[in-house]
């Protein structure tokens, strides 16, 4: 008794569309930019304090850019790729 049934076919479609992935990569780049803007500001001498840690770019701008990047990621996930 031979069983000639085919193995189940797998659905080879991606979960998201091309448009979703494009927005995901844009969001990832914006998040990376925010973290790059947060970097630095330290002092070479551990006995000396550098006030550059508290400047506008590191305290206000960079975290806002990171949050905007996360917002873009949420939009990319919820975006319907079939809608034109």
C-alpha cells in the first residue's frame, strides 16, 4: 500500500509587503541616528566633569528622534501594503 499524497504546500509569501519593509528600514535608520546623536560628551580625564553631557542635542533632540523612529516602526507594522 503506497501513499501517493504530496507533502503540504507551504505558503511562501512574506508577512509584510515591500512598502512595510521600506518604512521599517527608514525607522531603523532614524533610531540609529538618534542613538548616534546621544553618543559622546564624556571627559578624557575621570577627575574632570564635562558639561557637554547636558547639552540640548543629548538631552532633548536625540531621545525625540529615537521616539519618532519607534513611531515610524509602529506605522510600518500597521500599514496595509495592499491599499493603494
